[in-house]
C-alpha cells in the first residue's frame, strides 16, 4: 500500500458543485458524471460513491474496464455509458448488463445487433455523428444507411441517444467552428426524426459547451471537469461571471493531495541541488525532501517551478522532480520538522495550491495533471 501521500475527496464540495450545476441547467436536463481517466485522477471507486450520494444516476466512461469499475461499486442502481473503446469480445457483457454505448461506425452497429440477437436482448446505443470535430462519428453520407439499419433492427437496437462532441468549446477562438457544429447537429436530428428514428435523448455538451453555448444542454450534459470543482479554461469562468452580478467562483475543488517531509538538509551557497545543474543555491539554504515524484503523477515539468504548502507558507520546488522524490526550499520556515504536512493540491491556513495553478507553471492542462495522479495513492472520502 502506498504510504507516501493521501488524496482526500470532499463530499461537501462535490455536493455544492452538483447543486450549482443543477440550478444552472434546470431540472429537465440530466447530468451524466464523466469519470473517465480514473475519474480525472480522483479514483473511480471512491468518487462514484460521492456522486451517487449527491444524486447522480448516470455515469459516462471511456471503455469497458471503467464501466466495470463503476458497476462493481454501484451495481444496477445507475446507468453507465461507454463513450469510447468497445472490443467485440466485450459486447456480450455490455449488452447483458444493459450498459449503454456510443456507436460511431457501421461495423460496431452491425456487431451490436448481431450480439443482441444472439442474447435475445436489445443493445442500448447512442449514435454519435460527425459535425466537425473529425474524430469519431458517422459521416453525413452514412446517415441514410444508419436509419435504415435502425428501422430494420429495432427489435435488437434501442436508439437511446443521438450525440456529438464539440471541438474546443472552452476557447472563444473556436466560436464559429462550434456554432457550425451546433447547426449541423440540429439538421442531423431533424433528418433522423423525419426517417422515423427519434432518439430518446439528445446530448452534445461537455462542461465547456454547457456554459459557453447554453443551447447545447439539450436533454443531457456530459459533465467532467466542472463537477470536480475546476473550470475547463479561464475563458469559461469569465464567460460565466460576466453573466452574474456576484463575481464569485461557485465551484469548490473536490480533491486535496497531501504528503509529508521525508528529510531535511542544509545547502551552501553555490552548490547545485538534485540531478544535473538546473538549480544552484544563491544563498545558504534549507531544503526538504518530499517522497513524491513523477511516478506518482507529480509532473517533471514542474521542476524548479512547482509549489507546495508547508506551515501555511508557499514553498517552491527546486531542482528536477525525480521519479519518487522532489525537493522544496524551506529556508524561510524556521521550525520545519520531519513528517510535517505538505499540501500538493489543496488549502493550508490561508493559502491554496490549485490544480489549475499547475498549468501556470508547466505546459500541461489541469485535465492532464489530474489524470496522471497514480492509482496506487489511497483515496479517502471526507465531509
């Protein structure tokens, strides 16, 4: 068991985020909690418990393995939607367990119908259409054959959802591209309905689109980063605040990552710290070694620039982040001791280290930093 650090997940913070999202979207819009990437580093087994306690009954994942992790914790009390990889050998488990899944090519559509027929059941499918992301989704020229196939195999295929994904809704630079996608999606929806294939629900919005383009909320929103208390980008936050009188961030970070001081050392003026020569002491220094490195998910790109909190003071990472350790400058903290609490993400006294701030010190997105946090680190649910 990993004992170098611990991750705490706040039930109260999550509940506040969900209350805000529900109020923003309205009662008629279903929220699907996106828990791909190990619940954005929060840990699927622990996080889905929090979400369920807060009233979430629909979860979106990337693949079958993640679907099984959700299923193991919540059994048949929730709906699970696989948005990405589905291997042919997984179809029997998926359909037998009434797990929903994206279909974005003819091969998967045909195999889903064939397996459902074999199981004497119905596959619950969401047809993903290409509107301009150019990643996955049926092309416009394929849609006529898709509706014919759905009509033919309606005994074995339940057309639960029609969906798409937007190309960078978090940035105003993509405004016209996203607007074009919204228009295309509406046209495709009209096409399906005119051919006697009306989806039960329509969904297209991620966190960013749900705020930047309210018309994309439709019947369901697939919310990832915002439920964890973070914004997709500063632009999305500013867009939201500009619509409100009170300029307050309504989201609360769910995750806190803590470690402790492993050892202390004094370094003389002119000496180098850690591997190579990336950091030279410009004064007599006191340094603390923290047993966290890039193998745990603390990125090497935060070398010489990451920040941690010790005794309510902000301490800078000096030298290169190692595989299992990093070094921080504690020269200005007089009474720092071994086993002293170190906050990597979270609050201590009046200061805060946010995940978003990491992207200020590196070229990584907060999404990337979160999903890289090691699965071996224990997760603990707190109030």
